[in-house]
C-alpha cells in the first residue's frame, strides 16, 4: 500500500500549528481529558488518557477494558513528544517516509520510546511545547484522531 507521506506530514504539521493554546491550566487538562473519555465512551472504545504539563501529570484515566500496557504506551509516546517536540505520529511517519523505522533507526530505546500515534504536544503560542495529551488503546491513527477531534472542539469553545 502506497502512502502519501508528504501529504500526511504536511497535515500533521498543520495540526501542530493550528492546535495551540494561549494558556493551559489544570482546569483545561480536566476539561480536555473528560471530553476524550466521553468521546471514547460514546464510540464504544476503551482508552487510557493522560495529560501532562511540564512533567506534572494533570489528568490520567484508564477506562474499563484497558490494561497497564496502555499506561506504558502512554509513557513511551510521551517521551517521543518530549524529545522531538512533535506528535508521536508525526515522528513515526517521518521515519516511514524515508523507508526507515523509528525503532531500528532512531537510536532511541524501544523500552522508553514509541513513535506511534496518540501523543500530541501541548503547545503554548509564543512558548512552545510544554506537555502532552495522549490516548492509548486504539490503532495509532485512531488514538491520534481522538486527541485531534477533541482539541479542535475544545479550542473552538475557549479561544
């Protein structure tokens, strides 16, 4: 299957440009986290949701049907965002676009890094990446899209 890597990378970069916050409070983390949980519930999906700002975990919920493995995926995806400053899906896609894999070619330990979709940077306009909003439990594109859909919705209501 041929993927349009250039188009996907462009779309992922655009999401990171558009989905930025003026400020991100603990109350924002709670509101976004609860919206993701409600969206997953409405879709009949089970996910683990994690929101962390500056190393401080502000929201974490593991829905019925998830396992401790999901928390480990969250940790590993978050590490990718923290190291590269891009969504975990963006980083993995960049490697695939070059005919490589993140696991084999990044030099990062797979026990600590997973460039699979689902971790999205919390970006403050004028500041940069300050944290992560992460979903684990679905195929990587669906994890990523769940975060994006809720962020679009939320940012439309607060900014």
